């Protein structure tokens, strides 16, 4: 099947609170992903993962898509898009059906999954994913692939993810305003998990924490299946605001200072190293030690990790993650974040970047691209299993690329 999809183009669109990233990849002969193009643009129009300004979001998406088209030399018509935000809810459900011909066929699996998703969903929510955890045939548990097995009763345990209908519709509207089609909307932490987690971690038990600009996305895996998902509306933007408030500096300067000099663990910061902090208005810049900056940043990271720990306890899986915590996302890159997390969680913690990819690896092997690369991997898996049609991205002739480069320069300069 992988050979039949060889060379197929897929596009992942990560619409984040701080940035919009479009990544173009082709399916390789072994079913993997080769990254051939990437576009990134500052995100304007989102707050805590949710669209609050359609026009600004459309412009950010267009810029990222144009950049990805120029780099990859292809015309993008449709995308696999990620979704996050505190409107995301999840629960575990259970379905039972009778096996009609004493042997499980595709239709039986579809019926048992339909039975599992027959739950009361509020009118303003829409089901995004039905993620199978395990199947049970005549009380035989732990079955991952029931097709062709004999039995009279088939059960399925699934993880159901829902999102606010208006938030989903607003994302779709922004993408369609850019002249693109939405192939699939995918939960961001589910996408990130494809890019950064190993099969061993999923099997043993692991908690993925994707810390972005507006939201922190959590996914817990045990025995190879997703068991719990959650979204915390605190992330990198709050750290930036803390710096801006504490040192009376404009937000854009606070963001630069955070990226270049901040440390999440004060004891790791060099107390003799000083940095210049621009002031508001015409006031002169002031000197500040990295230690003082870290003393502002550390409490916010500690608060965030404490909230994640509370969510872990609430899920009931706190003692079932021997593989520990895997951090990813732009805000997780900060110096000292892993060390502070280990102090809070008392389990192994690692910082993860996208793996098992080819092509532009020197660019995309970065925690900030975990969701974008994961969207491609999720799409490739769906295509391989025959679940999603091919994304409509076509390689153009060289003349067509040159025409579009000229048009892009006319619009932007």
C-alpha cells in the first residue's frame, strides 16, 4: 500500500496562537515522510488557540501557505489542520455489537465504533475523533486488530474527542477564505504524538506535554493507546506577559528577551550576566541580570507544571507513566524547563523534536514544528490505511512557479 502512495503530497497546517506553520511533505516508498517545503508566519487573530479575528487569521494563513508553496514548488489546494483550545473535551466510551457471521469483518468494526460514539454530545460540540484503545471478543481483552477473528460478541473501548462547533467552523471558514479545502481537523496533541513519541513509550505509558504560545496540550498513552487528553489555557504568552509587566517593557521586546535570555530555573542562570531591557516610550533602556529575569519566569513555569500534575492526578494515570513526561512545543525549549519539570514531577523528562523524517530535517527537527510534522504523519497513516483521500497538492511546471513568485513579490513589496 505504501508503494502505491509513493510520492504523494500532503500538507499540514498548524494554526497556533503565536505562529501559523504550513509544512509540505511527500510519502516515501516505506510509508515515511520527506519534508519538501515549509512556511511560517506570525499568528495574528488567535487567542488561547481559538480564532478571535477572522481577517487577521486569514492573512497569517495566506502568508504561511505562500511561503510553503514557494519553497516546495507546488500548488496547495487542501490541508490537514490542527485544533486546540480549552473548548476541547474528551471521554472514554464503550460499545458492544453481535458479530453477524461468527467472524469479525470491517462492517462489524464500523458498527461497534458507531455504538461506542453513541453518547450524549452537547448541541454546541462536535465529535472530532473516535480513537480505538482496545477490542474485546467474547471476554478476550487486549485485542488491537480484531479483523478476521472468530467470536459472537465484539466490544470496543474508545477515546472520544469533541470540540466546540463554532471554533471548528471558524477555523474551516478561515481556511476556505484562503481558497483551500480542509481534508481533516486533527487534535494537536494527537498530531504531535506521531512526531515525537516512540512505540516503546506509548506501550509502557507516557504523558506528552505540548507547550505552545496560547495553550498547553496534554495526551496520556498507556498500552499503546491514547487514554486521556486535556488542554490548559496557560502557556508561553503568559510568560511573555509576566516579563512585560515585571520590567515595564513592550510585549514584543519581552518576547525577544524571553526567547534569547530567559531561564526556567533560576539556579541555572548566570547572576553576573546582564541584558539590556528596552523601556516604554522614550525612557532609556535598563540593565538587568539573567538571574532577575529567571526569578520572574520560574514561578510561571512552576505553576504550569503544577497544573499539569493536577490534571495527571485527575485523569487517574499519574502512576501509570513509567516512561515519564515528554515535553515539546516552542515554550518547552527554554533552558531549565526539563530540569524544573523533573523537580516537580519526580519522573524522567525529555525534550522532544520530530523524528523519523527525511528532507529538510535541519529545519524541522525543532520542538516548534512537532505539531506541523505530526499532522503530516497522521495524514500519511490515514492515507496508508485508506481512511483519507489524497490531499490535492500538485507539483507545477517551472514556469508556473516563476509566475507565482512574481505575483507574491508584487503583493508583498
